[in-house]
C-alpha cells in the first residue's frame, strides 16, 4: 500500500477533530464514546487553535486522501502551575480503521520522533488506555511506561537517555495533569450517560 507522509498544512487543522475522535480507544462498539466528548476541555486542548510555535503534525495520505495523523502539542506548565511540563510535547496518533495494523502508524510515529529530535526536544509523552493494544507498538518504538493511572498508562520516549533515572518531579507533574484530564473526561461521559 503506497502512502505519503507529509507535514500538515495550515488549512487542514480542522482534520484534527476527526482524528482526535478516532484516537479515542473504544472499549465497546455497542456503546461507543459519543463524538461530542472531544469538546470536553480535557480533550479539545489537543486541537483547539492548533498551529502555535510548538504544535507539530504529520499526516499520511493515500491517493490524495488523508487517512491518518500524528501530532504533538506542548501544554505550558506555567498555565497549569507546573513549570516542568512546558518542555514536554504530548503526542496523539490516529488512523481511520481500514488503514490500521498495516505498519502505517509505526511509520508515522517514527517520522514524528525524528522531527521532534531534530527540533531538539528531550522527550515526548503520551497516554494510552491499558486495554489498548497500541501499547505494544509504543514499547517497540522505545516508549517507557512511567506512571500507572486507574485506566491509563503514561508513557515517555527519551531522545537522549533511554534509562529510567529521569526527574521524578517531571513524572509527578504529568501524572497530576493526566489524572485531572481523565477526571474531567469521566465526569463529562457520566453526565452524557445520565442525559441519555
């Protein structure tokens, strides 16, 4: 399957809403997370006003049609009271279902890691549901599980030092922020179920 990976153009940022929804791990096809969940404050920060200095996105297309994306944002620690997070981009990746498990996601991730390394970042973080089989891909690429939350793992890829002797303060900051985001999403989804 021939595909092209390229940088996202500024007129394509609207695609990130679709890809963020596709990135949500659906435990059940019978009871999927509603699409409007992406507008919860804990999730919309991944696409809202995308295009700032530390926003990076690669997309993959086949025959001119965009079928996936990987993107990163830096969530400034000072805005949330955690100075350490301002240097760590957080990554999201998504492919439309027919194009998964074909090696495309791995190629996207590898190119994004190369891009981030060339820019000079020291690490990149992601969070993944414990039941999501993508964990195995992230581990093969060199991501380490650094914290375990109730339903998610926090994983980090270190560009310089792949050993586990990293600053505990960084991990505590990420843990707190992810726990806060997860609580917001849970509250949003609980509210949704009560309304339905």
